[in-house]
């Protein structure tokens, strides 16, 4: 027997004409927003342009353990999904953060963390949102927003769908943010370009995440090696174009690191590339406003990440949780949408703002390998951990200002 028209709705996704909330983007921020909004009783449509949520991967999956996140973001109400992560979503666990200065001197401190399988983790979060009652449309792109109407097209067809609130969780080039006039990312120093290889056949320290600094390999950022368990790892570089050599591409820098770095290159002899991952990382901080009319933005769209390390999963999920909860309260008449601005900044705004300030202090030193090596020698491991979290102890602040003054 063929399915009836009603039955077909379960097979081919046909959206309603209107929802309380439309969430654009089913990454960690968007799925978290949809989960918490639906959990509060709002009707939610979660859309994503990818036909397979979580792929292609656009960033790494390093995530500090829950206790570390509580210290990193002490004012945040962390989503439960940051604590309850299925083992199937975790490649491996690491214990150490090790920084390698341009002169190859190492400095390390403890950071218990998990390395996520981002594809599985993103799917897990989307399923949690669907389980809470959110409807999900994959392979669907949001083309435009006009007032309360979102125009979408994709594998399910073309639709104009109304929403009382629209949450833009659609990444650093967010259409929702551009439509609302909330972002201007024309400053190349405010964004990093990241390129990463997944490798098999490597011989590395499986308990450590290693971060390498130096103008020849990662100008304006760092290179990294992160174990994925066994003989697999991801290696990558995050760079900023204004600090790069003319005519040298991001891939050129990654290949230099992989094949020429005195400490790193021996680890990759005989390694095989199994995946290539790339993306833009908005390290310039959050825009002055993240709410306009009926649109709010969260995650990378709102610059909700720690600029000193580029890590954005936990801050994106906190931003998504606040966005989803606030939007649900708006449609039930309990608050105004502008409350989102106050709420997310109260929880994670200071850490994001401070991390941008720290990054700017470090920018000057990154122009000089000897000066960067000197600074890293003078900073003790606990202070290094604070900087990596985007915090700035007073003695380090004075020292960095002095070194920058010495650069002229």
C-alpha cells in the first residue's frame, strides 16, 4: 500500500507555514538553541544546508572536560549536553597542553580534555533537538530573510516560512547576521584561516595537545598536533593573512610545518592524509550588537569564541542555549528579545572580550620570533594556562606591554 499524503510528511519533510522560531544552522550553537527552545514548548524549525549534518567538518574537535569548562566559563550556565557526551562521539582523551616556542623550548600544563568526532557530535546534538520536538530540515539553505519570512530551498523544495524569532547560527559568514546588519568582518586581522589534515600512521604523544608558534609556520596564530587515538591525529595551522609572507598560501604554511619543522616533521614520516578540513575563525570578538529586530545571532556568527586559542564549541553552545531560551520566552510573552544581549554577555562576554585584548597584546610579539620566545620563557605554566583561557594576570600584562614597547 502506498503511503497517504499524511504519511508522506514523515518521509519527505514539508514544513509548516509558520513557526515560533526558525534556527539557521545545525552546528553546536544552532542545535543547542533548537533544543532549549523546543524544550520550553516553542515550535521550532532547525534547518541546515548540509545533506549530512557534521560533514564536511570545518574545525577541530578539542573540548576541555566539563570541570575545566566550569573554570574557563565560571559565569556560564553550561548546557547539559557539554557534560553528557556519548563515548561514541569521543575519539580519545588528552591530559596535557604543550606550547612550543619559536626557539623550540616547550612549556606545558594540565588540561584534561576530549577530542571529539565532530561529525558524530553534531549529529548527536541535532538528534537531541529533534527529540525535544524541533523539526529538522537538512540539505536546505536559507537564501534570504525579509521581515518575519525566511526563504529556503533545498532537497525538499522551495518554501517561504514565517517565524516570530529567527536565530542565526550559520557561521562566520552568517547570512542572518548580514541581513540584520550586525557584522562587518572586512578586517583581516579579525579573522583567521584554519587548514587541517587528518593523518594516519603518525607517532606522537597521545596524551598531549601541542601548539607551535613561529612566523615561518603559523604567522599570527599557531600550528597544532592533536591525537585522535592510536596512530591517527589531526595537524593544522591557523594564520592571519596580514602577517603572512606575500604569495605564501595557508597550505604552504601547513606543508612547511608538516615537512620542515625541526620538532614536528619527524612525527609525520610515512603519514597518510585521510581528510582535509578548512574554515574561517572569527577571532576579532563579538560585534557591538547581536540582536536586531526579530533576529539574534549566536556561535561563530556572533564571534562567541575564545580568541587566544580559537576554541568555540563551549562558548557557541552557551550562546545557543541563551538564544533558544530567550527566544522561547519572547514568543510566550515573558521578555523582550533584547534580553538575549544582556544574558549571553553576562555569562561569557568578559571571557570573550578579555581574550581579544590578550590576542592583540600577543600580535606584536608574533611579528618577532626572538621576542615571542623571550615572552614564552618568562611566563610560567600557570600563567600560560591563564593566557590560553583568555585571561591576563597582572604581572603578565605588565611584561607583555613592556616587550611590545621594546618593539617600538
